[in-house]
């Protein structure tokens, strides 16, 4: 019988993340410019979850994937990203591991640093 991954202890949630929220403004040509503004500081646990292949500009980029476990928050969604120092993680999905709402698990991909400039 397989078990669902156990909750990380509070001591394991020692990584500091900053929740970045998108802000869009018109670009003057019918599109939008998206930038991210820093939001609240969150503490969580980071665990590897494999790799993901993403097509980009005629090539395929291989990006590391992770699971970030945070204390339960209702306002997390895939438009946001998490920052840990110079590293940025795009949130791809948010799950609740149990029905109690104590935790949120963000399935994320680490963004290449050159795409952040």
C-alpha cells in the first residue's frame, strides 16, 4: 500500500520564499506587459519532483520541477510565482494534500535565470 507523502515538520519548513503576484498593464499595442511584485514572506519546504520538458522558441528546455509545501493559504494560484533569493519558481498547480486545509503543495518549475531579465 502506498502512502501519501508525509507533512514536512515545522523545522523542515526553513526555506524563505517571497510570493510574487503578477501585475499587468497595457503595452499600447493591444497586449499587456506583465511584471511581478513582491508579496508576503512565506516559509516552506522544497523537495525535488523530477524534470519537465517545455517547448520554447523551436527548442525544448528541460527545467527542474519541485514541490514546495507551505502553510495553508487560499490565495495561491498558477499565475503567481515564488522567489527564494535569486531563484524563481513558476507555480504550475496548487494542491491540498488533505481535507483539513493546513497545507498547500505547490507544484513548481524553476525558471532559468536568463528568462528573468
